[in-house]
């Protein structure tokens, strides 16, 4: 056992290249700019849950990797997404988090658009006659949108492979939970953490850090986690059971409260590359979506989801189950934020150089394989190896 000199500290860990990551992936501005283009600009991502847009003309806005979007359910019932920018002089068109509107009228010069993105109103339009400006060519920029299992997916790239090809079956394991009855978002939390987006992704893939969360230490006593990988960097884990009676006040998990296809003590997780996670704890579900703002800042959008049509009493119980584990003052979510921000403090300054993701347990238990799968896909899309992305 020995401490290391400055020169030794610069050396990569003595493990295979696939089993460590350079700190540059978190902090380098050029890498961040490329991620926006090569990853966020080309992959499908969850922009909303369908239950947030139950009625015709309901809309939600979402700033996705610094691209403002507006997601609308049209009069025909179809969900569409548009770049939230006015065709006239580019102002952000919709500036509310959500609502219901048959038309969107820009505050600046009152150009207006319908729920299908067509430009339907231009004040004093006769002044454009001389140049022949055609309103039918002034519609909003539509973004590809698909709904699967209630999740509204969008893709900024018109040429990207379709959603089913992208998912490669990664959602199949959630069919019984999410595809049996109607589910509903009952909790929405948007938090900006001071950390690179990948540091939060890692909290949803790092099974080893169970040790950090006191509730997990006590309740997740017999972890037989099985990790399944899918093409494209997606993952799911199954086989973990929680013993809630081991933590005071958490024992009220009855089968009657279980989500479809679940037992109340189930813990299942799905990670969709690059930025989404589906977390199921028997009676309640959480969906995380990350939106990078800068190399050092990330918006984490977390949704709590339960059964639509729950009795008031069951909804209250479900909210309790959600909030004690995943709410803003819970025993999990803030602890993960602390961990992500703690890594940011060292990687952003260059104080730390590498992280080690070398645990091998045959994709069981606390294997680091989930992070290795993520970084393999990250490296492939970026054309830069995560262990040495700046080729130094
Ligand atoms: S910028 Fe929207 S109407 Fe002018
Ligand atoms: Fe965690």
C-alpha cells in the first residue's frame, strides 16, 4: 500500500482499457459540444409521459439538451413535437411549462400556429406580398415523435433509425407493468444538479453504490441482480427484492398496491441509452430523463408514476412510497445528487483523472458491466474511446 506521486496519479489504472474512464469525458467543452451533436442530436429520448397530455390541445414544453421543444396532443389525438421556436424571428414560442391551447401565438409579433405546426396567422401579412412569402412554408419544425408504453419519445434526427430499431427490445421487459392498464404521472420534479449528465446516468447503473444508501443497505439484503444488455447500449436489471420491513415505517407494501405484473418487493431498472432510466419498486415507478445544460450542469427530470384511477387512499400510499424513496427530501434521490456532484468537484478541476469501472461478477450482483456497456456505446457514437477521449 502506498500513496502516489503527481506523475503516478496521471497514469491510467492498471486494468483493461474498457474498465476505466478518463475524467475528460465529464469536463472537456469540445466533448460536450460533440455529445450534443452525435448523441443527443441522434438518439430517441423520452420527452414526456402520455398521461401529461390527456386531452386534445394539451401541451408540455421541454428544453432537451438546450433545444427547446413543445409537445402537443393535436385535435386528432396524435402527439406531435415541434422545435419551440417561432418561424418569424426565432423567438421561443411557448414559454409556459404546460397547458391547453388550440393555437400558439408568438408574443413578439403575433404569428400563430395550430397544434399540427401549421402557420395559421400572420398579422398585416399584405406587406409580405411583394416578396411572395408563403405562410404554408412558415410552419414549425416538426420533430419525430413516437409513443411506446405511454412514453413519448422524440428524435431530433430525421434520418435516424426508427424507435423500435433503436430500442432493440429494451422495453419488452416492462410490457406487463406499463402496457397492461393506464398509468399516470403524479409527481414531477425538475432539478438542476451541478454535475455532468453522465455522473447521474452512473448513479442509475452503479449497483455497487448500494452501500452508500442507508435504506438500500438495510432493505436490499439478498441481491441476486441479473443484468440484461440490448444492442445500442440499453440495459435492464431484474431479480432484486427489497425487504422493506427492515427499515422502520417502510413495511406497508401489500400485494394489493402492486403495479401490474409486479410484486410489491420488486426492484427493476431499465436504462435507455443515453439519458433515461425506468425504475420500478413494486408499487410505484420513477422515470428519469437527463437534459445536459453545460459540461457541469444537468437538468434531471424525475416523474413519479402510478395507476390511473387509483382510489384517493391508494394514491396517497403510492405518493408516500414514492416520496420516501425518490422525492426531493427522500432517502435516495438527494443522496445520488450528492454523489454525482462530488464526482463533478474533482473531475471538473482535473483533481481526479480516472474512474474505475472494473467489477466483474458475470453481469450479476454488483458487476460494473452496466457502465461498461454505456461507455462502449458512448465511445462508438463519439468516435472517441472513453478511456482516452482526447487521444493523449
Ligand atoms: S418572432 Fe414570433 S412573431 Fe415575430
Ligand atoms: Fe443511488
